[in-house]
C-alpha cells in the first residue's frame, strides 16, 4: 500500500512520500537551502531545522555541533558527511511529519506557508559542492560496441575490462545542473584523410545516458574502503548526461583517455534519490565471469531496477522523441565494486564527490545510451518523427534523460536531466 501524506500527491507523481529526494533550491526571495521533494512541492528543511523539528540522532556530528545549520546551506555536503544513521533518521522524521495523520505541519497553516514551496516557484541548484568527479565505463554492451567500432569485434574489450571497473578522473568544475545550456565545444580534430589536425566546433556532439552517486562520509588517505563497507559511503543517485565530442575524443584519447572531449560540460539532475528510497528495488547483480579478485567480491552483491530513458527534441519538434530505453541493471560492475576499486590504492573520497556509471547501454538496439552506438558512428542516422535525421546532436536540440522505479502502487522518480545545445 502506498504511504499517505496530507499533501496532495497525484497518483502518477514521481515524488510520493516513499521517495523524498534531497536537493538544493533557491526560493524567489532568499538564499539557497536544502529541501526534499513531495508531489508538486519542495519542503524547506532549513525551516524545519530552525523549528527543532528535524533533530538527528544523538552521537552524530549534527546533534552536537551544527544541528541548526545542516540545511540552511547551499549544498548537501554537511548532511552528506553525517552518514547513514543520520540519513535514515532524517527520512523517518520527514515521512512522519508529512504523513496524513501527523498534525504538526498539517494543522499549522502559518508554518506550512514557510515550509512548502511550489517546485515551479523555485530554482534548483547543484545538490552538492562536488570536489572530485570520476566516470566509470561499467556497461559491457557500451564498452563492447565502442570497442567493436574502434578495433573490430575480436578486440572489442581490452584485456583488463572484466577484471576491474575501468574509469577516468573527470572534471568537477564543469558539472552543471539540469536546464543549463550546453555550448558546442571547439577543439582539435583530425579527419581520417587529413595529414594534420584542424580546429573548430565539434562535428560529432553526443550525449551519454548515465547515473551517478554522491559520496557521504569520507575515507582517510591511505585507507581503502573494504567492499562490504562501500555502501556506507554512498548517499544516493542522480541522473547524468556526460556530453561528449566524439571527433575531439578520437584524436586525443590515446594514450591517456578522454580530456577535452568530456571536460566542457557534464549535466546532472537536481534531486538525489537516497539508497533508502531505492531499497525496494534492489536486484541481485548478474554473475561475473571471470570471478573478480577477492577485494571486488561481495556476497549478495546488488544493483537496482531503475528504468531509464533519453529523449530528443529538435528546435522544430513539439514533442520529445524517445531514443534510448535502458535500465541500471545493464551495468556489469556494481557500485560497491566501483567504490572499493576506486579506494583500494588508498585514494580518499570526500563528501560530495560524484562517481558516475558510464554510459548504460544494454543488449538491444533501443537500449544504446549514446548517438555513437545508436547511429553506429553516424552510419545509420536516427529518423525523427518530423522527418529530420540525426547522426549527431545539432544546435537547438534538447536532450533529456529521465529515470524511475515502479513500486507497488507508486513510482520513485529521479526527475530529469535536460540540456539544450547552443552554438559555439
Ligand atoms: Ca561517460
């Protein structure tokens, strides 16, 4: 049975009481602060905190030093640092405060006025100060398709791919929140028949459908996180679009991997869906062959059943057209394996760090998570419903990614990450 709130939550809303994703919002008049989404509203946690309605467990840092200042902040970082007992407690308190039979807020019109904002009246910001960002490459089908295009099917996967979760360290400063325009980057490319590179706007602008998780409590430098404890460091998930310039990438990527092809912009959704909200959607991770090394083995390792879609709307289309349908379960490596591997050499993760999945492609053609795969490097252009075709994204195109989990009578949604491409 779905939980019931005194707030009107439409039956098709993706923000029911079971979800309560965290984000940072700015009301029309006032500074940015932390909120959770319910139905069409944002709940202002800084007001609940000020009123003493959001007390966190004794023993957490918040309870002793800064409990009045966790949420009157323009990032989730202070809250992220506290870890799972505080996150669980905050969720429990909020679900109770918003429940249909709890009078505290329900019957206090004056307080409600301060606490609830319509989502349409606020501006969402990045949920965290992201100090470091890493992008994995964890979909077998994505890696295999890309490898096939570059090296042929015999050598599609590098010999390391099934032994470790391949990744690169990305650029945190150019991560933007959904809705931010994305400028077509310029750079060096080398046409196949040319003897020297040329400079100019990318001619193969791409998206990558990904998810990413935010790090909570840190680990100390030199102290790897054992895989069984990895989940303690993960707060929740956002949607991500790792915008990519394939022609720039093709010329620059050897020997050290992506650089300017990826660092000009990365978009994420503003709402962070917590692992607590995702708990009912856990699924067993598919068996891995070869069996990973011991530090990457977790008994009952898991993933989540999260439906993911990307849609494209050109400047002359009225309605968006779905071009990718996939699921988080298409990833080969789990988040616990990614985190354990990231830290095994002693690398310290910090609250607010963002670790992304890599493009989430599955086995079917419609589950391919980027234009590179969908059009097979431009060989099979996409046909849009209005007669336009696309080898790559064009100026004026808007690319939107959505995600959700289907529960028993409710849906846990991630909102969206969207961006429109503007000329160089
Ligand atoms: Ca990527």
